[in-house]
């Protein structure tokens, strides 16, 4: 079964708001429900995982198209953003870790 066929099957059979892990750590598929005349769709969720395999946030960044992905890449590659993140690391307190997570049923990309 091709990737496109598996994505179509997930769109058709997945539950609304269901998050499915992929073989790329921190990259998930998310089924968005139909809303105000818009059909159900799939989105990519970028949500980095911690050292135990848990998603670091309840909801990550959603990417709904290639154009959005390209714009995110452009924004994230700005050196000023990297410097800002470094400065934030220096002033924020250290966060405690959570226990390990066993990922099952991942979506191979």
C-alpha cells in the first residue's frame, strides 16, 4: 500500500482529532474533523518529544499544506530566532522530565 493510500485510509477511518505518530520523532499526523462545510482533513503536527518519548506539548504546530511548511522553514531558519531561543534558555528555569513512553502503531513515512 502506498503512502497516499494509507493517508487516504487514515482520513477515512481515523477518529476526529486522532494523533498518529510517524517514524520521524516529533512529527505526527492529525485528523481534523469536518467543520462549517469543510470536509475532514489531515494535518502534520510538529511537536518535539522529550528524552522519554513524550510529546513536549499538548498540541504542537499544525501544518496543513506545503506552502505553510515552506513558510515555517523560512521563519525557523532566521538566525534572530535562534538567538532569541538561546536567550530564553538562559533566563528560563530548568523543566523537570516525565516518565518514558512506549510508542506503538507508528505511521511509516
